[in-house]
C-alpha cells in the first residue's frame, strides 16, 4: 500500500488538495499524526515503516515554524523515542 492511499481513503485528513499523487511523505505524515486516529497512524507505520515515519516527524516537527500541534508533537516525540 502506498502511503498516499491513506489520504485517498480519508480525504478529510488533507482537505486542501485533491491531487494526492503530488503529496510528499512530509505532508502525509503531518496530516495523519495531527488529524488521524490511532488506526490511521498504524496504517501509516505499516506503509512507510516506523523508522521512516519517526525520521520525517523529527525533521519536520522541531523546526521553528511547524504545523504540528503541541500535544501531538510531545506525544509522538516520546512515542518514537521509545519505539523507533
């Protein structure tokens, strides 16, 4: 399964585009972690692998300007430290 298929099946996670093939990993990881439920997160991890999701998250979440919510950033920082 392609990581973009998560968004194809649940388009409300990314509402600003319908061109799902143009979405990169960073956009999909951010949308799923911010707005998805636990099953969406597990589907993303199965698709990309936990190490890749953690790498994308850590690269994007701790920049000066980020779209990750504070509670999401804190939770997944701890989650990936333990599981990735």
